[in-house]
């Protein structure tokens, strides 16, 4: 299989996506809805490229298009850049003020006055709902169809099943999902609405309030790691790391006291 990308032959394995091949060969293709920990969804379309497999060039999304035969790929052609410019301009109307979109706009010469603002505080990349499902949060989902699709909770009410892991806030590319810790509670705000409110745990060591420690017992059992000790549910990450460091230091000196080696 011979793959020519932007005029240069690149290494590729059959079945690899265009995005995987590009990244492995140092070719940048911008993405908004892609994360290596999740299956590609091709929702933002920003990774669109031109590919010619012998039947003429056509536009495809690089994140989920597998290469299985000889092909030429154009990741930065005039047609591709024009498409990305339009996508960025349209997404910016939904999330005005996003530093990431403004940076991409400068790169592609976007005109942010072209379309009227329609601020939704969301670009519908779907990452938050997908990562919520992956970690078992059972809180966020994609609701509706077509242009009416949105990120929502069940019945648009604050969820009782949220584990307050904060994965949705951390993965949001435009940083509009807010995670607020105050008054002993953690609140998750999605599109300006409260998606969940979870009481924080008080550390038994320092008294600091912190987010919940996930119970990894079932995960360890499925993975065959039965010997991995369960996390201390009542100790915050800072104290846990400090206690571990102290124990490692003690263990280091114990070997000299007992004459133990290694």
C-alpha cells in the first residue's frame, strides 16, 4: 500500500485512519471532537481532508477514514482550507470568545462577523457525553436530532447518578463546561445549566474537601488485578501521595537497617 500525503510518501499500515497516519508522520490535521481514549465520531468535521484512491479526489473525515489501498491525501489544499474556515466560522457563532476557535480562526483566516451570533456555549463535539458514558457517569447524553441536537441530562434535570469525576469539564475543547467546588459540594454546569450537584468527601487526614475516589474493585477484577489494593476512600490525592512518599522513604532506609538488598 502506497500512501502519498501532501506530496510525500509516508509509512502506513492497512486499516490505519488518515489521522493516525498523519500524526505518525508529523503531519498536523486539526481536530475538535477527537480524543485517543474514545472511538472517533467525526462530529466536528474539522479534520476533513481530500483523498484520491484512483477515482478522483473527494472529501472525507480523517479521524475515522481507514486507508486500505494506494491513495493520495491532501491535508491542506485550498478546498480543505476553505471548508475548515467555514466550519470554524459557524462553530464560533455557538461559542463566541473561545480561545481555541479564535486561534484556529487566525490560522485559517476566518471572518467571525460573517454569521450572526447564536451562543450555545457548546460546539456539539460530543466529547463530554462520550467520555461520561465511558467512565460510567450515566449523566450526560446527546439529545435531539439534526440542528436541534444538544447535550442534556435525563429530563433536563440535575442527575442523581453523576460521580463528579470532572471528565466532561476536562475534555471539553472550548472549556465551557464548568466544575465548581464550593460549600462542600461539586457542581457541574453544562451550557449554563446545573447538570449535577455532588457532596464532596472530607479527607480524614487533612480535612480538605475533595472529589470522590472511584471504586475500582470491579474494574480490577475484570482486568485480573485482584492483588491491587483498593484506594483509600477517605484520603485526598495530596495526602495519599504524601503518605506513599513517606512509606517509600521508610522502606528505603529499612533495607539498610535489616541488611536487605534490592
